[in-house]
């Protein structure tokens, strides 16, 4: 970035009203990066002729090789719109399904999104995902119908047919938005009804289709849908460098036709036509078989341009068209033999894509200080109720809404990801010209060093094995030094951060309530603590900001101070941030709610170094990869095998290349993809191999009684298959169950931690409740689960007997309690019991979790299994006797025994292996349909 633009950007950063944070979302190969190139070229960073070819924001070699974007990249652009100066923080995100996690990191930092749709392909799978994420994060969307040139050159459509086709694509996009909106309205309306109704059954009975329709009619959705006349739709061909909104042609034709821009902006798209006799714009073009204004004034002119330049290559007519359009082309452009280059030169001046696109961004995307109150509350509270947060935390809402950058304002920064940068590319490490004083100083140092060397010269040291060994060690240390540095991708929501600012690093599990109480009790956070030093229950470290960067795609510009509303890079946080975190000047700031992600790492491979001596390097490299990749998961199994989980094959290849070339820098052996199996049990067959009904006999399996501690503790566990509907319900609601477990866990931890602190009589933990949406989802889930059990003829009291779900507290397996111990169920974590077995309740749960995590058949997780605790007795004198065992020792024994009992019960009940099935849709053009069938049939045979 030039010095002038850089200074302008620094000045504009101080005013949130002139800042726009936006990301580009689309399906793969719909033209995001080409569009980004055109916007980058508008600032003179690259040449206009290279836009679409250079792919400037795709800085990785494998991105250039594959032609797809693999990571989110940001660049800051300067633009003038309506005589006002703006800076646009533009984030280009991937469209490939393997890198959806990168999209999630981008949308959290933005206030708006450009949804790019291929005009030929229309709405695709990732387009739906992009619209869904943008809606979930409350982003203001702009629709860009790209690749309209394909309608002319490939599909050979007439202007009228193209107009109909574009209308259909627009309807497809709006249909997706309508689905999202209708679902959201129904949820909100049900929440209101749920407040007035104590029973979910009564709620469902009272609701009907008319109610839903009335609820939708009452809501104002006029600004929700994409409509060219509203100015939130852009028509473009990024590869040819042109783009326009309806208002752009309204300006062009307002003087020629004698209509105001306002009238033309509302009638250039739609069922309107121009009556040449009365010189009036009238409605009903389709009914009267007239050409719509859009076809007559816009599309026909575009089609004529393409026909003249690309098809007929009529140079004389090109010259006359250029004169009519008041465009100046160089002699070189007019004589160019490539018609595409001529077309690009004309369109860049007639309908410049970058100007239209940046104008619509500045006009339609909200500024950072215009965050909605609802979005702020969701960011602060997550799944908890906003009103249940501490008062100090609730007071931060005003700082979010005002986007205040005063020195007194609290600093609030969210880090969405950590991304690697070559250390040589950092501004402080780049070579620069030395000043005259520095040159003189260096010469003096070199001269003095030479004199000292001559004075202290000693005879040569003979070479020995020790000397050689020490040299090798030095070389090894140099080799081990990582050449990459991790930069935090962050947005400032409040305050001004500068070099030297001391901030708290709040981890994802940070709880402001506990932190505030510990602070009141006199606890001080050690400034030397790092992420690796934190103990269980502590999620705060302290850091002094030493490096701030303005992100410019492939380049980083150092900066000393950045106010609220901007997206920046922060260096030297590797030892404090794993993947995401929140930086703040106050510990009352909560950790932001989790990113909206639609990707789960499902592809697993085992890794090992080719040379065993490189194992530590591989482990260190995997640590860096896990930190830099939002979706990659690394874990070491009990057998010592290192397993890498990725989202897909392309993601796996990128991770392996990063390991070999950037992080570990060692040769790696990679196993074949590990297929994830599940273990389950099935009901007894009803018919035999001859389809004859098998007579049902009573179950004669005798349960084994497990005894501990000289028979003073014994229990029995049985297993049976869950109904298929229940299993699917648990799988679909795993995130809800996980959220409930986290909520219950936070409550119990708060009680444990705060019980150790004095003078906390005013604290009321019961006030920390779930959000209204979570409560509604929980009621619906419980109702559906109850109905599923009823349909399968299970006991009506089954719901109250559920102790836990597993594995990992949220899987498709259930642990039921049918013993004499009346303990708390999964839904009741507040009631306290005096039964002596209460102490060892968690040991039984943990044993169940271990069993469902690793089954007896092939050590894979279980699914669709219900374990039932039939008996459980503990002698009361076991509590009073100290004996040879402590309670923790006995609890460990009980957990291990419960694990073995569950595995044994599983093995006795017709165990089976469940294999996964990959399901996908293949979309091809009609002309290659036959070849596609042939290809797929060959694959099926193999």
C-alpha cells in the first residue's frame, strides 16, 4: 500500500461510520477470488489486466495450483463513494466444502456478506450453506449474479430468455432466504407462546397452519429478500471486469429518456415496458408481449457488445461503439488480436465492476457501530440467558453497540483464528535501506571486530569428535527453529488497542462470574502464565501487545494503534491462544459464543515419522497445525498412534503438505484413511432364514453380579438396543445435549470454586438460566424423545430414569437407572440426595462413558445401545470405615468395574458392527449425462 493511502486508512480507522467489514461467500468456482481481484485492482495493488488471472488473495502455492481458495484472507481497501471516503475490510473465503470452517472464521468478523452465485449453475449446496451462515450471524447480504457472460457465450440465450433465466435464479436464492426466515419466525413465535404455556403438549395442540401463516404475515420481511430495485443485487461478469446495479443504468438513461433516476430505479427490473407513443413507462409487459425495460435498455446493449467484439469482431463498429459510450481506448487496445482483451478494456471503463461493487458495499452494509442489540446479546451470552450474566458483563453491551474507541472504553477483541505467516515475510524481518548513520555505525563495528580478532588470534584448534558433535547440535537447533509465525485474525469491538496494551486472554471456557468472584477474593493473575501453564478451571492469561498489523492480503503493514471497528492482525500470541480467544481489558468480558460451523472432521489417518528420531518434531508440528487450522483435530490414541482428523481429502492433502514443508519439516508415513465404524446391538430376529416366524422365548441370559470391596458393593448392568427413532433423535440433537452438559458442568464448577471463597453470601447461582431458545429447544427435544419411547412401547417413566448420554456426554447411547437408588436424572442437576451412593454417582457415569467410547468388538464408539443399571447396593458402613482405601480409590475401582460390566452386557446381546455409507448428489449438464452414467457404473462395479 502506498504511503498516502496508508495514512488515509489510519485516519479513516478512527471513524466507525466510514468502515465496512465484509466477506465474500459462494459455492466453489462461482468467481469469488476473481471478484476480489477486481476490487484489489481498484486500489492499484495489482494491474487491472491481471484481475482474475493473478488470484492475489490465494497466496498459497497449492491454492494457485488447484485454482481454489483454501483459507480466508483479508485485505484493506480504500474507496470514495458519494464524496465520502471509506475503508473496506474485504475477506475472501473458500467455497470448497472441506474448508467451511474457514468461512465460519470469516463471517464472525464481518457485518455484511457478498453472496456470489453463478448465473448458469444457480443455487448450489455451498450457496445454501453460505446463506445459512450469513443469516445465523445476522449479516447484511448482497447478491452478486456472476458469470452472466456464460449466458451469452455458452448457453447462447437471447436477451429475453436470459432475463427469464436470471429471474429464476433470483427466485431460487430468495426461496432459500424465505425458508430461513420462516423457520426463524416460527421459532420466535413459539418462544413467545412457550412463555404463556406451561405444557409443550398444549402448545402443539393449539398451533395450526393458520397460526403460522398469521405469524409470518405480521412480520416485516420487506428488506429480507434480494431485489434489484432495492439495490442489493449486482449483475456481473468478474472475468470480463464489468458489473452494474440497476441504479447505474438509471443514471445513464435518465437524461436520454427524460425520466428521473428514482422512477427508472424502480422500473428497470420487473414487468414494465416503455410505451414509445405516449413516452410513458407502463406495467404489463408480459401480458402485452412487450420487451421489459431491462431487456430493452440493458441486456440488448450487453448482447450487442459481445456480438460485436467476441463473435463478429467488427473493428469499425467497435470504434463507433466506443465513441457513443464516451470511452477512450488506446491504439494498442484497438489493435489487440485477443477479443477478450478488447472486451475487458471497454467494460472496465463503461461498467467498472470494482466501482459498482464498492459503492453498493458502502451504501448497503452497516457500519461497525450499528450492531443490533440482539446480535450483541447472542455474542455475550451464547446459550445462557443474557439477564443471568453478571451486571459487569451486561454493562459491556453499551460498549459493543457504540463501538467506542475512547481511551476509557473497555477493550474487547475477538480472535477467530490463528494463521501462519513466514517469518521472512514479517515487516520487521524484511530487508530495508540503511540510513547514512546506520552505515557508518556498522562500518565502525566491523572495523573494531577485525582489530579484536587480530589481537586475540589463537592457534587453530585441532578437530576432535567433541567439536564435531557440538557443531552438529548447533546445526540441529537451527534446523528445529520454526520458520513460521502465527498471527491472530481479530476484530476490535470496543476500545483502542496499541503497542504496549496489557490485556487479558480469555479462553473459550472462561466464565466471567467465577473470574469476578475470584478477583474480589484477592486472586491476582500471574502475567508470566502461558496457555500450557494453566490448571483445570483457570482460563485466563495476561499478555502485552507487541505487534499489530494491517492485513493486506499477502502483505502485512505494521501499525502502532488501532481503534474499534477494524479487523487486524496481532502477533506474538502463539503461547496464549490455541484456536480462538477473546482479548479484553476486563475479566468481566465473556468468551464469545462458539463459531457457526457446518463442518465436522470425518476423515481420519494415522501418522508416523519416516525416521523414528523425528517423532518429537512431528508432535511439535502437529501442535502448530492444530493451532493454525480451525477444523483439523489431532489426538493420540491409547496405543500411542497419532491420528489426524480432517474434513475431507483436499483438506487432508493441505494439512500433510503444511506438516512436511512448514511445521514439522520431516518426512511422514501416512496410513490409508481410517473408516469410522460403530458398534451396536440388535433385537432378536422375528423370522428365520426361511422367513418362518420364530417363536419368541423368554430371555434366559443371566446377568452377572459385579462385586467390590469384599462384597460390600455390588451391581448388575444389562443392555438392550434403542429404538431406531430414538437413536436418530439423539444424533440430531447431539449439540443440544452437549450444550446442556456444558451448562450443568459450569454450574457445578461454579459451586465448587465459589465454595472455597469467603464472603459470597450474596451470590445466587440459580439465577444463571438457559436462554429462551435453549429452553424451547429442550422442551421440544424432551417431548419428541418421550413420544419416541411411547411409540416403541417403552416404559412411560423412561425419561426420568435417564442418567447420561454417551460417549462424550452427548452420543446416541443412554444409561438408565432402575436400581433402588433414587438419584438425580439427566434433567435434574439441582436436587441433592443423602443416599451414600450419591458420592459414587459420577464414577458409574464415567464407567458408562468409557464403555460407549470404546466397544469390545473393535474399540470403536457405540451407537443405539441402552445400558440399564438393574441393581446397585453399597453398605453404609463403607462410608464410615477409613480402611485401606480412600473414597477416590474406591471410586476409580467402581468406574473400571462399571466399564467392564457394560462391555460384558454388550457382548451378550447380539453385537454388530455398523458401517458408514457415503451419500452425495452429482449435478451434470444434460449433454454429458450419458457419460456420467457410464462412469458411475464402472465405479460401482469396482
